[in-house]
């Protein structure tokens, strides 16, 4: 919900970074930026996702997607319940409380 295009773009950002190609435009958001979940576009969603890359490095997404790949589609909810699922999996992956980032962006979470 509100972020479908953002998820595959995290792979593009990783590839560009590994190739040493600079980012420009909306994809070049910085650590600690926030946005408004209710009105964000794909770039807002991508910047939200990048906050976790900034905080925990690319290893965070390697662990997150490894865990996600071990699940069946029926185990991954969509819509707002999907954000609760992502919140919990982000916490499990990082070993940290990620609620402050979710709250800063207004992303639904069980926090």
C-alpha cells in the first residue's frame, strides 16, 4: 500500500551504488529525511525504505529479503496489515526498534 513501485527500486539503488554511479533527483534523499505517508509517491516510499539502508547498511536488506524469500505468498499480508508485517520483520532483521522511523513518516505500524 502506497509503496509498490518503491520496493523494486531499492534493488536499482543498490546496483547503481555498487557500480559507483551517482544518484540524482528524488532518489538521492538523505539520512534522517521524513515524508508524509498519506501523500507520498514512489520516491517518497523509496526514501522511506532508504532510511533503513542508511541506518543498517545493505546487509539489512540482504537479511530482510532472505527472510521474506523463505515465506509463501499467503504468509505476507497486503494493505495496511502488510505494514505491520514489514515493521515486525524490519525489527527482527535489524534487532532494533524501528518504530521511530515509521512514526516519522506516518507509516502504519503496531509501534
